């Protein structure tokens, strides 16, 4: 390349590779980017980020006519703030290209229309971020401005707010986790979100959210023993069990395997484990690990089956809470092979436990305060108020002294109280005067 070149370029790009550069932006404003590239392939894609926040949306690169035929691709009106920042260039897709330079020129165009650059999942696996091309002027708004669908089903929104560290980001947090294979769409039906340039954000409907979540194994479902993400002391080998494939073996006390899982439903489960053992009765423990706790969900004694490839299924029962976890299988007694284990959903925990439990809310209709009465020594863990569209309106802190709650600030209307106790979940209709 003979434009903006020092005689070298980057090449041999692969999907998900990236480069980072430190930038010193001298003046806040909108910039045009000239990205010089060359390729003889079609379908190349690249994204640009400042401090890991999108500034370009998806950029599609056409065939330039050859690996040495460099051309400009212009990205118009990217918003940059003055100061030192990290520019990230990320390659997306399997089409390769060479890159020679990136030039930033202060834009002389009119301020672009206030719009969405992109939407994507966050690493917490229960929220999404919407990236705007302007900074927003307000910091808070109500949840009912947005609607999130996961696999065409509405999800309850816990909160929606502007990111305090970057006002180009709207973060929408959901009540429940999402799965890496979910199809997620977001809509905005308001008129109140404005930019610092006094532009209103236009409504949008069913905007696709890029699902970048890590792959997890789905529960309920069957998990092959060799599908671990981490293990200590175990080995894999070919199996002659039905379905063939591989099994794990050479087990010793203290060996373990870890699996990233997504539990879709809270409830009672059958846990089936497929093992073989020539002469020793083994024992294993399954644990669920999240960022806060480690919980044992089952210890299982495994039978002697008479051979390393003589397979038998052992079953037990367990209770699982919905969410994302690391599942740890640990060897307590050695001398067995394992081909797979399976979680079969039996029934909802809340429905099963709630049969003999009651929750009474009075008075109802409510003027200001209401009282929650429970039987069977239930303890309240969480309370929240949702509207008739399933949107979160208010969270209530459990009052363990007298179970009295105040809704004097709530507008008149019909709502639902979602109440979770240590013995089940309940929903009660509320009428607020």
C-alpha cells in the first residue's frame, strides 16, 4: 500500500482474532474512519470498539480485487470522547483480509440521527446492552419502555438504565437467565430517551440481540461424561456402550470433572448415571457452584457391574434451582468408568411444595399497607410487584418481623405480587386504590 503506509500490513486474519491500540483523542465529537484493507474474498467482517464499547456496528468488507489492492472503507460519524482510550479491532467471520491503516478525521457532517449501533448479551448471562451512537442525556427511566423476547416469548425485565460509566449504553437486566442458543430480540416503544444533542431516540421493534454467551450444557438433558470443561486426574477412552463414543475412566479419590450448565427449570429431577466397574463399588458427588456458593445436590453409590465395559444405570432424585452453574462431579470412591449422566425433569418445585402451603394477602384492595400471612412456618425470601404485562414495578425487602409492606407510592391499578418462600413460589393478584 502506498497510502498512509510504513511498508507493512497485518494479514492472515482469522475469526475472533483482534488487535488493540492506545489512542489519544484530542477533541470530543464525531469522527469518520477510513479503514484500508485488501482481500480477494467476499463476506469479510470487522468491528471497532473503544474501551470494549461498539463505535461502528457491524462493518462488511467487499472484495477489493486482490490481496495487494488496498481500498478505503469509510465508517461515518463514530462518536469519540477526548482522552486516552483503547481501540479494539476484531475480525468476525471466516473470510480473510489484509489491513494497512486506520485514519480518523473529524467529521464536518451534520450530527447523525440518534440511533442504535448494536445490541448484545452481557457476560452475566441475564442482561443485554444496547449501544447508542450518541450519549444519552438522562440516567433513569421505567422498564415499560422496553420489551424483550427470548425465543418469541416475553421475558420479565428487572431493570433498565443508562450505564453510569458510559452513557451510550442502555443495560436491560432480566429476571431470569438466558441460554447461549436463545434467539433474543428487544423493542423500544417510548419517546423520552434523548441524546445530549437533544435528539429523540426513535422507536424500534424486534431488534436482534447478538448472543455472545459462552456455550453451556442444557439441563434437563443428557450430558456425556467427556464434555467437561475442566478435569483433574481423569482420562478418556472409547466405549462399547450403546451409542459408542467415549467414557471417562482411571478414577481415583479426589479426581473431578467440571461442566458448564444452564438449568432452565426449578424443580424435582431424576438423576441417572451410566457407569461400569469391574470389581470396586464407586461413589461420586455432584455439586453446583456459582459465584457465591457451592451446594451438594447428590451423593451416589455406584454398583459393581462385572467389567469395565459392562454398563448399568443408577438413578436417584435431586432438586435443582434454575440458573447458570459449574457442575462438579467428584470421585469419593474410586474404580469405575462413566459414560454419561442425565437430569430428567419431574415436576415444578414451586407447584409441588405449594400444594399444602397457603399465602394470604390482606387487605385487598390496598390503600397503602398490606399484610402477608403464611402457614407451615414458611420464610419469605423475595417479593416483587409486576404489572399486568409482566414488567417489574417494584422490589420489596422481606420484613421478617411482622410481614407488613407499604405500597403508598404505587399508582392505582391491578398488579401481581410475586412471592418466593423457602417452600415455594406464589403469585397473588393485587388491586391498588
